[in-house]
C-alpha cells in the first residue's frame, strides 16, 4: 500500500511540473490518504504484535 502512495505522489509531482493542477491535486490527495491508511495499519500491526508476544 505504501508503494501505491509513492506512485500517486510521483504522479502528482509530474502533473504539477507539467501544469495539470487538477490532476496533481487529486493524485496528491490520494497519496496522502493511502499514506495515512498505511500508517494506521502499521500502528495496529505493531500493537497486535506487542499483545501477541505478551500472551
């Protein structure tokens, strides 16, 4: 999932350089959402791993 966030970020940067503001904004928004979803899943995975080891 982090891979897709990076891909959309690169698309946003390229579109921004070429002057496509709408596409760049949409791609940056998607990249930001995917990054935060990845971050939330990472935190949940770490917490689950800590509880699993404690048991």
